[in-house]
């Protein structure tokens, strides 16, 4: 018998993700009201960064591309698009936004690059939770989150129709 936890699935709708991203904006506004800008971690951080930027009326949004997943599997972490250090410097009064902190490998890279930045995610798993400054929803490490851009709504047959085919 395996000691590893049973994987769980958490499907997040567009409505839920929007509500959770706005909740993140509320928390960030309570912490600080004069952010210089946002750094979105691509690709997952683009949408929550846009929502937070709107809610906090932040016009300056930069991106950093960090690759840590290949489809559904973790892979080697690498920076594929860096930030403009002339604009951002140490990250002081800057928000770094991502959809999720999982293992924390991406957040650790951000901490090295921008030690004074405020890292915020919509969702946090236990392994990455200590590395981020603010998040909205905690999920177990064994949970795989399906974001709205990962799934498609498809029609299914009524239950009675599927029984008729048996």
C-alpha cells in the first residue's frame, strides 16, 4: 500500500477565479496602498495580475517568464523571459502575482531576483506557502488545480440516454 496521498482534483470556474483574484486584491490593498507596479509570472499569473491591476488601479505591469511545468509534470525551472531590472531594481513596493504556489520553486527564484518584492498568489499549497507573502485559498499538496483555461465545458448525455445504450 502506498503512503502517498490520493490525488484530488479542484476545478476552478472563471467566475470563481475572478472572485478569488478580487479577494487577493482586497488583501493586498489592506497591506499597502502605493504599489509601484505588478510583475506577472507568465503564464498563470497573467489573468490574476490583470484583475489585481484593475482593482488596485495599477497601470505599470511587467512580466517574467518562468517555466516549471511541462504539461502536467514538474520540470527544470528556468527563466525564459527576465524582467527589466532598471525599472524594478530590488522589487521594493512591487507586487509579484501568480495563480498558484505549488512546490515553491518559482517563488524561490523570484525571492533571489527581487528580495524586497511582495509575492502574492491566488492559491497556495503547503510546500510553497511559506515563501509567498499573501494568498487567498489554501489547497492540499495532493490537489491538482484545473484552472478555467485548462478545461472546456462539453455537453454530456442525460443519464437515462446512456442506460439505453447498455
